[in-house]
C-alpha cells in the first residue's frame, strides 16, 4: 500500500458555489500548511485541533489565489483513517484546478480513481462490501436504490456475512481440535449435529441469494422495453410516462425507426425504458433494422410493455410479437380505449394462449403465462389506466413492502457469485456426511465456504481484484 500523501478534486468538475480539494496521508496537514495562510497570517494548521475548520487564503509564492475554508481531520477519525484536509474554495473549474496544482507542487501526489476509499478499506475503516456501497450511493438512480446502498454502507450485508463466517469458523475449529486431540474432544454424533447446522447455513445463504433479483432491480432499475405494431401508441406511452414530448407521435405508421431510451421513476423504482420500432412485416430496409433491434432488446428485458391498439383486429404481426415475448414478464396495454374496441381482454388473452401452442411450449408454460402476463385497459390520450399500470408494475416485481429495517439485499453480482460458491461448498459437506466420509473432508469444504464468504467483505481477495474494484470509482472518491 502506498503511504504517500494524495490529493484530488472531490466535487464535480463544473461551475458551482463551492469546490473541495481533498488531501489525505501522513503529510496532509503539513502540505496544506505550506499553501494556507490564515487571515491574520499567524495561525498554522499543523498545530490546530482535529475536526476544526479555519478561514483564510490559499497562496502561491505569497500571491493570494482564493479565499477558503479549510477543514482539518486527523487520523484515525477521518474517511481514510489518515490525516485529511479538505480545502473548500470557490467552485470555478479553473480555480479548483489551480489550487490542486499548488497542492501537488507542495508535495502531494494526484490520487488515482477511488484511492481515498481504497485507503479507507485498506486501513480498516470499512470492509469491501461497504466500500462498494459508497459508489452505489453515488450512482443511485432512485429513492429505493439510495436506501439499499445506504443500508449496505451501514453494514447490513457485512454484519450478516461476518455472522455466518463466525459460526462456520467455530465448526472448523471444533473439527480440527478434535482431530488433533481425540482423547479429550469426541466427534461421536457430530456428523448428525453438523448436518442440522448446515441446513441453517444453506437456508441463510439462499435467503441472501433470493434477494438478488430485488436487489439488482433496486440498484439498476427495471430494464423495460416497449413493443407493439406500428401506430399502436408506443411513443405516446413513453411521452406520458416521462411527462414530456420526447418521442415523435404521428398518424403515420413506422415513425419510430430507432430506439429511444429514457430513465423514469415510479413508486421510487427506476425504469430504464426503451421505445422500439413497431414490429411488422416490411420491405423497408431501415425499418427492418429497427425491428431486428426491437427483438434483441426484448430478449434482454426484465419487463415488456406490449402496446395493443384495441380498435384494430389482431393479426399475424401480433402473434409474432407474442411469441417474441415468450414467458417474460409482460404488461399488455389495451390502448385507445377511447375508441370503439375490437380487441377485448379475453380476445388478447386467448391470443397469448394460442401463441404458446404455436411455439410448442409444454403445459407448465401456461401456468407461467398466468403469472407473467397482465392485461390493462389504457388510453394514452387521456391517461386512463396509468395508475393501475403503476401499481401492477410494483406488484409484479416486489412482494409486499420494500423494507430496509431487517431485510438484507444483495445488489452486487460479485457478492452473488461468492454466495453461490459458498452454498456449493456446504452442499459438498452434506454429501460427505451422507457418504460417511472422514471428518477432515467436512473441514475442507467448510473452509472453502468460509473463504468464499470472505470475498464479499474483502478478507480473502487478491490485490488485483481490489485494484480493479476501486479503479471503477470516480476521481476524488
């Protein structure tokens, strides 16, 4: 680990009321002292108490550069657990860069992306799951995403993982002790006892794994694709959801040739909404490319919004769309209910069932259909049914209320993979018990589970992985 003193601009590099230059390391206060002058010219930062703020100037060869407030935080009570100084200056881009340049000339090194948080991790200020939550907070796209990230930063995941590891290491230590000292520690009946405990361990890990789908949606939002025939009202729906005229809406079919992407929020959930070209048989080369893109986006969607013009009969294009949807979660919007209806809810549902049979899908698929397909009457012209649509989306993706009091949500794919590895190792222990294998086999796989869980909080990770994780952070954090 580098122990030199680092510095970077900690606020956005844009014009603002205040900008912050952060300095961290054993020479942080001394370096800040070289470039700071108090208003009366007498106070030196090197002698001030920790967690105090001081008014003065940043100077370069006795030339006053800016009027500033300087915050001094001494180790270990700082974000990095090192001596840290934050210079609060006027927020002009040129001014922040100028002060950073002066600080670097005084002896600091430019920080790498995420290096402040990396030092906080390496200095034991936070574990790896909490450090990753810092970046999730920065990138939070919704209220629920923010709450999930704050919960992890407060240690919700860390506490659960540390508790499981403590129980696992107890079992490992017991086995090892018994094998080393069989005269005083007996393993008689231990296999049965361990098997019961394994059920607890596996159940707890499965609970965490089951939270990943909700956790990923909380973090990343719902990847939502709008499909339908041309002129069904897809672009009108997008405009209604985002509250402004982003998509071109005309009576001419095939107006949307490429995809439009927008972020919207409903009930605190973020939706990454993609409006696609209408799906139909066409000889237009450009429109064909748009239809191909639509199918590709639909394959990767969490949710498909299928917009149906209820005033026009269903045709082969609709059957094609339904087969594209397959068993994915879908809300079919019977649009244009302000006009005389030709397509009813029953008509549309029967068509979905027919599309399943055309695809030669087994009977289980019909059960899936009933869970994954929802039909709602809407009119984008007068916003009819939009409130029902919002409630339906929430109920489709979340069972009950989202709570951060006792629930732990896994939002990171790295954490999920480590949990899967830990579970597999525990299943190996179960298999060893069932096959009456020696106890040292139990110990090996229990240790593998313990190690896998350690990847989550950073106790079993390589330097390369640590560097990769923090390289994704922004400068100044």
